[in-house]
């Protein structure tokens, strides 16, 4: 069986695992986001938001809030834009990766910015609290810091997995990047600028778009390989 010159039997087993896991995650995240989005449009109150806020209130403190204020900057527009520019330049001119990685990384970041803006304006959900100091302005659903962090650090984790690093370093760096993305998302609740469902929706949308870009990149690279052989 083939697809535009790509013979499926040539696809490595590791790539099949990534694609199958990615497709299952795509369906799950899409369903989760659509379910929450419908409730937001109907201006329903989520029990999960109240429960999460109570839990955050139990553990929150001035020290923890200060730490979360620093962590949340790792998902800011300025930081991610500057970081994305550096990564694209590196992938194009200084790495052994195919230049298609730079193309899809750029598409990954530009696309999520557009998608997040469209969704925010469509759902027009008000924030629990407006705090300009923590980029807590504009509409709330989904969390832009969550979508940006998941797509940015998630793609970096993918590059680490595809790199020639030793397996132990792939695990260490991959886990650290994923944890950082989740901490950025969680920090939005501790700072009081997002509801739990905003953050969960942001993770869902970010993961959905990230996997779309990674799967498209894998298919592009396979197709390129087939044409060269």
C-alpha cells in the first residue's frame, strides 16, 4: 500500500507508534475541547473550576505565587516569539535536521497563535481576574500561555526524541520540557488569570495542533526519503 509514492511498509515501527498514539490523542483532545467549548458558549459554570480554585487556594502563598510568576514568563508571547526565532535559525543553518523541521516548527508556532486568537474571540469568555502584570488581559478561553507552551516545548521534545542523543538524555530532556509546558499552564491558575477549564482547553488545543504538525512533518520527510531512493 502506498500514498503518493510513500510505501507504508517502509515506515519505521517507531514512527507508526508515534502516529497511532498521536491520532488517539487527537481524537481525545478534540472531543474534550468541543465538550468544554459548548458549555462555555452556554455560559455554564464548571464544577471542575470551583474545585480547582479551592485546591489552588489551599496551597497558594506569596512565595509560590512569585515562583509561578516567573514560570509563567516561559509561556509569554515575547519569550516564545524570541525562542521560536532562535530555534528556526538553528534548524535552518546549524543543525543536522532536515530543513522541513524548521518549516513545520514555524508553522506550528504561527498556526497556534492564529488558532488561539480565533478561539478566544469566538468564545469571548471573561477572565476570573484581569492582571496586566501577568499578561492577564483579553478573553480567557482557551489559555494562550497553555497553547503556546504546549506547542513550543512539545515540538522541542519531539526534536530531542528524533535527535542523535543518548537514550537517557532523550528521556531527561524530553520529560523536563513536558514538565515545563505543564507548569506554565498550571501557573495561570495560581496567578488567578485563568480558570481550570481555560488551561485544560489550552493544553487540548495546543496538543491537537502540535500533533497535526508533527504527523505532517513525518509524512513529508518519508515522502522526501522515498523520492531520493
